[in-house]
C-alpha cells in the first residue's frame, strides 16, 4: 500500500465524518428554532414523534442486521463473476451491510 491509497482512504473517511457532522449540526439548528413562538410547537411535535419511533427503529435496525448477516453467509458460496464488484469476496460484514 502506498501513500496515495492511504490518502484516498483518509479522504473518504473525512468526507463521511463531515456528512454526519453536518447532519447533526442541522438537527441542532432545528432544535434552536424552539425559541420562536411560530416554530416552537412544531419542533416539540417532531421531537415527540422521534421519541415515539425509538422502539420501532431499534426493531428495524435489528431486522436489517439479521437480513444482512443472512445474505452475507449465503453469498460466501457464490463465485464472483468477471466485472462484478467483489464485495462479498473481501469477507467484510460491514461491506455486506452497505
């Protein structure tokens, strides 16, 4: 592995982290809108809906991991074809999830 590959990988990681940070900054910005009378009840409603969906999102995430694990195990028997991305051939569970 030479320096170009390491730089490209770190650049991709930095972009992912910037995207996640940007998402949370916008959520925080939305949270500060509560001080305005017109937006306060709307933001409170959104927060209540998010809190009520917590159990559903946990079940959805669990079932998503279950299916990704199942397909990862099943794909281990497949031979990669020419021109196909070898996601499952790398043996990475995270890549199978994506």
